[in-house]
């Protein structure tokens, strides 16, 4: 359906309601929620990193309820097989004719929102089962291609402190995630509110405020948000400045082992557009690019051994880059 001006206004009015609805259940973590919604409306996937007990599962489940979308959770374990995610063929019999045939039984990947819990606890063979789904929005089994439900959003989690028995995600797979979002402990007031809300009999009724069709329309609308050529050039300068072999910045040459690829620039522009739209704007501003630079680059810029020894992280390197990269004239 083609969006009219009235439809666009109605759609944009629902976006703040979505956040309000989710916050009926989720206490605090406002910037986490903002980044999740940005990734979702930009049409990408998220990797969420945080210690256990910080409501990662509850957050994505609540989000799916407010979005009126199907939700499936996959617990990744060392013995998980690709077919446990994608699905498998089962032998069935037609009772009328007595003939037997194979039928594809869809796995939990066939949902609108999929939580891949502790993705780094399963071997690379199983991790790679997600790659085609994340990039192509389809899966192939037995030579047959099956399209996934749209909208389609994978939120994978990993525990940053418990590394025994884990299989770190390879860089190529990390790059498929639009954002890497780090979730920290709540503030004292937020923790008090969590304890107060969750240890009694209080129940919260969530209302679905936006349909699957409207979500698809919003994702299409994100790409129509305007961005000036000067800002596109600025994004290109930031991405190219992360590469030690091509940059002129001594800071990067000293601390960075490997820089970000072109997909990082695409991610930064798309998320900046989604950020602008969620704030009710139809054009990207510099503040949108700065807001999304860290979650876009933190898993795409690899620090060298010297940086790790000195405690210089990709987040610190990104903050420094924003200071050092010269802005094109006109912005």
C-alpha cells in the first residue's frame, strides 16, 4: 500500500506509543530500547551483550508483544544442530492414497522476532545456519528455498564474562549484525523499581500498538529519510579513518589492528535515518550519526594487542575518531 501524507503522520504518531508500551514492563535501559528500535526499523539485526539477569529475554519478548509479532526463543547449546534452528524434513503418509512423502517442518527461525540466546555457546557450524537467514531473509534446505516471515529480526545475546565452553563469533558473522548493544547494570533507583514491581502480584496488560504491515511501511519509510551528500561524505571519512593502512591518524595506526568495511558505512547511514525518523524528523542530522557511531563500530573495529593491554576499547577509539575526523565544509 502506497503511503499518503495522512498515513505517514498516523504511522509516526504510533512510534512513541510503542516505546511507552514497552516501558510498562521494562524499567530504565532507555538508550538500550532506543537502539533496539533503531535497528528494528532500519531492518537489521542486533547482538546484545550483557551479564545474566538484566532482562534481555524479557525486553525482546515485551517488544514482540507490543509489535503484535510472532516470537521464538532458541537456547544455543554446544549440542544444537543447524536443523534445530532451520527445521527438517519429516516423512508423512497420505492416508487416501497410501503414498509417503517428505514434508519440510519449519524450525523456530520462522518467526518475526527470534531471540538467539547465548549464541556463542554453540559451534560455528550451527552459528553459520543464521547467516543466510540474516542476510537473505530465507533459508535453504534440501535444495529448496523457503522465505522467512517479514518483518524478520534476530536479536542474539552473549555473556561477556563467562568464556569457558564458548565459540567466539567470527568477524564475518559479527559484521552481519547491524548493531552491537551493550547492556549494563541499572541505576539504584531503577533497581529499586525493578524489585518493587516484580516481587508482588502486579500484572501488566500490553497493547499491540503497531501491526506487521505498518512495521514494513515504517522500514520502507526509513530509507526515504533524506541525508545530505556532505553527511554521507562525513560517514565515509569516519569509516575510512578506522583503517590503519589508509588513515593519516596516528591514533588509529597505533591502536587499531583492523578497520571497518563498507557495510559499516551502510549501517551508520541506515541507523542514523531510523534514529531521525523515531525522533519525528525526515532528515538526518550530525547528532544522529554521532549517536549511532559507537554501536555500529564497536564490533567492526578490532583493536591490537597493545590497545587491549592498555584498556583502549573500540568504544574509546570511536569517541576519539569523532573528535579527530575533520568535518566536510557545510556541516
